[in-house]
């Protein structure tokens, strides 16, 4: 095989791998989602979304309705997998992009924190949706604010949005973020009244694309 054919084979393998990593799942509201193969290999944007415990979180239809044609990876994970090291396909998805979002609902906070702590290539925005606790047994507790602050300060292109409600407040899951990030120009810390279920309603998918707290509030359904 000549050099030109070899380069073509490598490029084709990369494209097929990227598309396979974003294949549509069964209709369970979870899994890897893509809006067209051209988006699956985008190098300009992308969103990784991690659901919470027992697969609770945003349904696939709600994600598609809000995110449109943006490239999306939404892995379906067991509770143990959510708390373990972040999978290679997620790292590859982010690394193929210049400006990607990593978002997590509830227990899905853990992979987002891990990605921030490792300064994952391609990830420029973190979104935490009603994270409940701050951190985990493996990472330690009360660590979210410090991890987020270090991640933000390492690159001026990075930003973070935390949206939390009454359950997270009752557990103190927002405290370290408020301590470390209040007043930070690239951190939006948004309290929205409501129980934990409120933060997996379809309109709350807007948190994945909202610019700040004011923008988020304007996108949410009236209580």
C-alpha cells in the first residue's frame, strides 16, 4: 500500500471510530447520541452529558430538542462506571474538539470533576446540574470549588455554570463553589428553587447551553 492509500485508510478509520462512538442508542432516553455523522467528527463544538444515579437525568428527546445539531455524547453508565475513571471514548470525543462542554446531573458531577481535575483536552466549559453532594468517596468531599477554581484559572477560555436547588443546598453541595468562585468572572452559580426532580425536567436541559444565570432563568418554564 502506497503512502497516499495508507493516509486515506487511517483517516477513514478515524471517522468510522468517531461515528461508532456516537451511535444512537435504543429508545431508553440514555446512551450515545449524534445528530448526523458530519457532526460526530466536528472539531469545533460538542457536548458530553452524564446522567445521574440509576440512569436518572435528561431524556434523549429533551437533549435533542434543546441541543439541535450540536454533536452530543451521552454515555449510558452503571452507578459504578459513573464513579470510576472517565472512559476513553469520552476523552477522545473531547480531544477531537476545540470548544466542548462536559455536563453532569447529580451523580454525573463525578466525571465532570474528574475531567476538570485532569484538564481534559478540548473541554472549555463545565456544567453541573443539582450535584447534590460535593465530590465523592474517591475524590474527597468539599473539593468541587477548589478543583473548579484551579481549572478555570489555568485557561482564560474556560467557564463553568453550576445550577442547584433545595436538595443540594440541604446537603451543602454548593458551599465550596460559593466559597471559591463567588465573583469569578467566568463562573455562574445559579440557585433555582425546586427539589431534585425539578432538575431533570426537559426545560432544564437549557443549562447545557445557557450563558449565565440570567440566560438560564429566561429559558426555564415558569414555576
